[in-house]
């Protein structure tokens, strides 16, 4: 209820009182409300760059380079403990501020900013990743967690093992690791979301990958002026400078194709009795037949698309594994240590299984360090405040965009000494077991409060089995030049502008560690 509705309802209540009592009560209420309103207006806004008339802080939004570093730098420059920056975009640069606002006050901070380009013009606003904190968001999130319950982590284990063995075959002959990982992961997620596998999944790939690229571009804050000046959405496509309208139309077509073709195939498979379990098929089976079927199907369609799009652009899109492979190339000692641990528990020719997890703490530590060292979503996903709030004496206006600077949280010296070193041992105690006193970076890496990633368990399990299996099967070595000399170990990171962090294409060799594994997976690898 806003101030005017509260005053109106108090006024209606007062119609039942004596006129003089009603007048006193009414005046007191108005007085108190005015006082509260004045007080909150008198509070300072969070520190940040000076705002320009009309444009506000539009020109301060980092548009190139690693935006998480830029935001962190701006927060340090404005030098204040809660680390908010500006008032239309508030950057939370510490774990404390994120926990205080996005978690403890999550009822106020669980919405999403509406993006005209991405949400409206490209049509992605139907997915719950982007929905405001409303009934449709709740309904889709419920469908997701019923179909993929966090308590039932084993549901996708067999799909994850099969997909990982496929990946091992792909890596044996890959000459473009990042591209192959991206495609392989898109196929796997299609299986989880729709139960579409193998060659059939590959036939959907082109659309899915193009759509994921458009998401990465349009999802970057400040990428399109229309997000800041929404009236521009009415500009016709032919108008000079309105190229964004053409892009939006083409990108929207990709979304429609991606949504409809996949969902139709799952339904056909179910009708023929050949569907394998997936988010879409389980949710369709769980429908309440006494309620509106069409409406429920539309919700399931949007939920499956959310899962697909939420993950295809995430680390799981192969970027997490890409970051891992690059980290192994750059840190051969870590690789050797991990292989020592694997060789202790695996017989020759065996590949890891989930049942070995408690025997492989160093592998679990590598997964944590990959997600910390180069988080894939270094500025998280933006949240939106739905009510005016006060934090540490600052006013946080309703409608502020809240950006958690995950990078700063996961690179702070206090929790992670020497944060720019890739060092999985930081998570282990003196006995080589996971040390519970070291902060688990998978919390911040997967988001906060009510919007935290619902695919976290699927993603973590997939990363774990991927890391364990790749290291069991291969040594990751530098490329050799035409004269047979080892090339320099090197890798670079995409410098944006983007909210997604990933390595640029890099070269390495996957050297097979075991003839027995090759035979069991039926591929011929490269040996030194
Ligand atoms: C390593 C892999 C992944 C990482 C690091 C990751 C990270 C994230 C992050 C940071 C968010 C935003 C949370 C927030 O707003 O605070 C998110 C949201 C989401 N993720 Fe993931 N994700 C991963 C994999 C997946 C997978 C495999 C799926 C689906 C099976 C998935 C589905 C989603 C969905 C649907 C949302 C939107 C939640 C909402 O807005 O309520 N993610 N993820």
C-alpha cells in the first residue's frame, strides 16, 4: 500500500467515528506520514558519481572492458562501507551488503529491472529469469523446483555421466575447445530441459547458440539506449539510428523458434510414449487436469525456456569447463595433484562416478576455485528494489537496480588470501578434507536470496563430474609449434562489454592418460 492508499483507507475508517475524533485522528495520520516522508527524503542517497540532468548516471555506466572491475574501482573511489554506487544503479561490493539486502531483506529486493530491448522487444520477458517478482514468476519457479527438486540431485546423474563421456570423445579431437564445449553443453541442457538428445538436439543448436549470443549482447546493462529512454521503442525500424529495432525483431524470431520447436517435439515424444524425463515432460505430467490446460502449458513452455536460456548463457554453457581447462593449462602443478588423487581411487580404465565424491576432495576444491577465480556471472544478475528502503543511513529509492559485484566478493583478500592465484588448496584443511571454515564461493557464484539459481545442483554436479573425468582421462598440455616445440601456456579473457565472463579461444592438447579408458570409451586419443 502506498501513502495515498493508506490515507484513503484510514479516511474511510474514520467515517464511522465522531467528527471531532475523526478530524484529530486524520490530521495526526497525515502529520506522521508527512514527517516520515520528509525524513526519508532528507536521507542522503548512496555516494556515487554526480548525476546529470535528464541523463542521470547514464554516461557513468561502464560500457567496455571488464565491467566488474570498473564497478569495483568506482566503489573504492567513492569509499564508503556499504559500497553502493549511484542511486539508479546501486552496486553492492561486499558480501555483507549483499547478505543484508538481497538475502535478509529479500522481500524488497527480489524483482528484476524491466529491460525494453531484451524483455519487451525481444520477448524474453515471458521467462522467469527476467520476470518481476510477481505471480507468474512464482508459478514458473514452482514448476521448475517441482520438476527439478534440489533434494533429488540424482535425477540427472545418468544423463550427466553419458554427456561427460561424449565430451571426452569430443575433446580427443577438438581444434576449437570453447566452440566445442559450448555446443556440447547446449546439447546436454536441451536434454535436461526437453529430453531432446543426440543428432536431434544438434539440429536445434544453430538457433540456440545464435539466441544465446543475442542474450549476452542485449543483457549487458547500457548496451542499448532504448533501455534508458524507453520511448525510443516507438521509433520505426527505418528511422536513422534505429538499427536496434531490426536487431530486436530478428532476435525475437530466434526466441520464438527456440521456444516452439523444442516444446512441440517434447509433446510429440510424450504422445508417442518415447519421451525421456526432462523438465518439460515431468512438468507436463504433473499438470492439474482439472485446471486450464492451455494456461498451464504456456507456463511450462516459458519455464523450460527459462531453464534452457538461464543455463545456456551461464557457465554451464561450457564456459565453466572452458575456465577449468584453461586453469589446468596454466597451473600444471594443480593438474598433477588432482591426478594423484584420482589415481589413488580409480582402477586402470575406470572413470569417476558420483559415488566417489567424498574420496575426491581436491576435485571438489578445483570446482570451487574455478567458480571463484573467474566467476561466469561476475556482476550476478541485476535485482530490483520494489520499496523505498534505508540502509546504513542511506536512502535506497524504490526502483533501484541492485548489482551484486560477485567478482569483488570472491576476490577479497580477507576471505581468499592472494585472490588472483588459482589455488584449490585454500579450501582444504590439514587432513586434505574440505575446510568448512573457508567461505564456499558457490554461494555468491549462483546468486542471492529468492532469485538464487534454481539450477545450481544440476550445474555443480555436471561441473564436478566433468572436471573429475577430464583429469582422469587426459593431461592438458600446451600446443606444439610446427617444429615440435612446446608453445607458451597462455589464455585471455573476453573483455566485454558483457555480463558473462569467459575465456577467449585458446589452444591446448588433450593427451590421453590411459589406453584402457580409450578402449572403454571407444575413441583413439593422442599419446605423448
Ligand atoms: C555453473 C552454472 C551456473 C551458474 C554459475 C549460474 C548462475 C546463476 C546466477 C548468478 C543467477 C542469478 C541469480 C540472482 O538473480 O541472484 C542464475 C539464475 C538462474 N539460473 Fe543459473 N547458473 C548456472 C546454471 C544453471 C542451470 C544448469 C540452469 C537450468 C537447469 C539454470 C537456470 C537458472 C534460472 C532459471 C535462473 C533464474 C532464476 C530467477 O530469476 O528466479 N542455471 N543462475
